[in-house]
């Protein structure tokens, strides 16, 4: 019928209203990402990241190796997460 084909929109299509609402909203920033970035700059995290990058360079330069950088990766993640654990809840409201 005719009612199914028409939609009342107060003079404006709904799509434009949704786009305006999305533009007005600010992008949310995850506090976890912010704290992780700060912690990665800490001295201990920088040291473990350097060890990880050295391992990745060493492994990447070889064509046939069974060496993996799992230990170095876990050391870096542990150091970063240890730092994050102490700082995260101070930034949460």
C-alpha cells in the first residue's frame, strides 16, 4: 500500500541526521592505550623492547633458524603490563 512506501521525516531524511550526530560526537580514547604508551617509554620497558628488537633483527637476518623471540616478547609484555597495572586505575573515573 501507499503507507508502506512513504516515510514521514519532518522534512529531513534520516541519513543526514545520523551523519550530523556522528560528527558531533568526539572520538573516545581508551585509557589503557594511553597508559601503555606511557609505560613503554619507561626505562625498564625500553630495555626489554631493545632486547626484543635485537632478537627480531637477528632472527630476520638468518634464512634457516629455529630461534624465536618468544622469551623476549614475554619479557617486554610482562614489564609493560606490570607498569600498566600500577597506573591504569588512577586514570579511570
